[in-house]
C-alpha cells in the first residue's frame, strides 16, 4: 500500500515535460518570473537545484504558512513540520533534489531475494545528544512508524517481519516483492529516532520544550509556541557542515507573508499559495525558482450519477479549457497536464514517462478545438445526457473558483448543465475523507500530491477497492497490472507497466487531470543553495543555504 496525500491549500506553478528533461541541470533564478507580467508556464525554467552558495550566513529568517501542530512526524505529518524537521532528522534513504533516491543512514542495501531487504546501518553517526546511532534505534524507529496509530503505518502493510540480524544489520522481509518500500524509507517512514529520547519524552515528544531525537545537520534549538522555531548547526555532524549557522522559522499567511518578504523581514519561503508567488513576481531583491513536483490539480468524479458514465467524463475532459484555468486562476503558474500526477514523480525512466505524457494530450487538450468539442458532443449523445445538473464541489479560493467555472462552461459547450456548490474551506476538506460530505456533488475540484517519486505511488487510487476511487471504477486488468507494477523491482519494467496503467486510468476518466504544479522557492537575491524541487519536504534544504558571495553574511 502506498501513501497518497491531499494538499489543503491551492497550488502554484507548472512546467512542461520537455523543460523537465532539458532544464534539470540549470541553476539560477527564473528571471522571467520577476517582470510583473503573467507567467508563461512553457517558458519557466525548471531547476532541481539553485546555484551553490559560496558564503557563510549567521542567521536566515524563513517563513512557513502555518505553525506546526507537532514536531513528531509519526503523529502529525504536516508540511509545516516537515519543512523544519527535514533539516534536523535523517532517513535511511534520502530523496535527492532531482527526485531520485539514494542510500543515506543505511549505507548498504542487499536483496538476497525479491522478498528480502538487508540494510547495513551507517557507522559513525551520532544523535544531537552525542549518543551513537545504532541498529537498535533503526529497528525501534521502523516499528514505531509501522504502529497502526502512526501516520506511516500504511507503508508497512506488505512487511512480514523486521529484525536485527547483525551488529549494524536490519533485515526486512515482505509478503510480496515491494518496489516502493525503499522510496518510502526516503520519506517519513525512514526517519531514525533516538529511542531513549523519544521514550523518555513519552506523549510530550514533538511538543515545545522537547528535544529533537535526531542526527541531522541542524539541531532543534527551541520552539516558542505561537512565535517561532529555531534550529542551529550541529557542529559534530557526521557529514558536510552547513554554511548557515541558524535558521529561525516564523509563520504567516496571505498578505502578512508577502509583506515580510517584500520588506526583507524574511529571507525566503517555499510558497504553497499562488497568491504568494504571484504577488512577489515583480519584487526587486527576490528570486523565484521552480522545481519538479508530484503535485497536480484534478477533477475527482463521484458515483452520484452525473459523471458515472465514463463517456461523459471523457467528454468533459475534451471540453475543458485548461489554458484558461492556468491564466485566470493561477497567473500562468500551472501548466495544462494530461495525467493526474506531476512530472516530479518521474524519479526514474524520465524520457519514457515524458513521451507517454505527450501521447495522452489528445484526451486532455490544453484548449479544446472544434474537433475536440464535436467528439465530446458525440460521446454525450451515445451515453445519453444526464437530465439533472452536474454539481461541482468547490470552496471560494481563487484557483478552485476559476476551475469550477471552467468546468461549468465546458459542460455547457457540450450541451450539459453544471451547478456549482461552494462550501467553506474547512467543510471542503471533508469532501476528501467523508463520503457523506460528497453525497450531493458529482465532481470535486481537487489538488493532490504523492510523497514518492514514482507514478505507481499514485495509481493505486484507481484500484477497485481504493477509498479514493469515488466513481466506482472496476477493471480486473487494471487491478492486476497495478499490483504487478508495485511488485516489479526492475525500474524499466515497472515504468512500462506504470505507463500502461496510466493510460487505462486516464482513458477511463477515473480522475480528470487539469494541470501539474511544481514547487516554488522565493528567496532573497543575496542567498542561494536550497533545492527548488519538492525534495525540500524530505531533503535537508537549509544545509545548502548560504550567501551568493564568499563574503560572510
């Protein structure tokens, strides 16, 4: 089982598949993003990293859009807490800025057979309290993650046993081959805690006043509830030492966040809201960088009736003006996209996934042509047009409102009626988790991302028994191929299966793709070094942060 997560806020920015392949090695800001004009997603530079820093920095002030609920990612896996802790806590594997994964606290991995993973724990690593990181800590951490009450429990559903089998060796045995488990170990399922510290803190672990129980390049210095969180460089760190001594996190939303960056009160943020990136595009003294992400904007149909027939869903996809949505709802910072997962998921076989994406553009055009509309109307005619209006669920945020109106317009163009149901944001979030909440809508204006750089981390949403398969799609061949892909350890073979599964998902309109949404880094033009990609949620981005010049900041 793989973990898929919703994004609770509207999203920012999108890039082309071609750009992903050609610009991954580029660094430096997207200067076109600072001219004050609406963005052209096709011209934005996509860079996994920013230019390497040369100078030291005493302190950086960084903004979050929320205060973390907890700094225990096993109990509260929020983005805000992750942005802080990814600099403090380390994982057995590490997601790289280019969205590939590599061994990390596990320095070696062996697979004596396709149902066994043997990890050798890195020697010479110490926790921030000075104690040595051991295989016992690793095993205890894995078992804590696997606890049914913890956030990452579903990553361990295929695990048969986990045992210490040597002084620095952990052996994991699976019920069936598991292609995504090591990718999960590059996420929160691979964090290694200091067993003694976590046990001593008990239920208070992760709250203000508690230590971090980790081994990363930064240590938690303090958390002033309602005010700030401070991390400081750990001088006994086993790896490369950070250039920036201290990072202070504060939180603000909307105009307060924008003003702090405009006035120089803050040095940077990973923008989660389109309002942030758009409002700062013409600001002198700030750079914007865009990187690969798995995030996407999607329409999620329900089984209520209006979109139950796949031909109606296909017709809606053909009639949807994705380019108009990108321009009007997101300032050109999202790109029309033909699959429901962003290109940052292509952590392997990138060229193959890019080619497959392009082949699907006919089913999800950026802007519908006369031929697309004619084909859509014919599909509606064959299916039989629903007599009741198709109800579109949304909240009042700018992006979702634009998408909802675009869906209604698309329906009208093909002879169908659309009705928008707008609810408060808090109630909107219930659509994702509560079937009763979405009982009166036919389609949800949604956004989504996955924590792994592998498309197969998404397509289990189309399984017949998936809780996220709201429309009731059932296809035995699809189910079989998904499970086969999840058990295929060879990347090339798994990519071939994933591309097959992807086409079946899109052709059936299980979800209807709208746009892909890369990550957006807004940072002082005097600073550089962090990754621009979605890896910032799992990679120690502050470890590379520093001044552009060699002069100490």
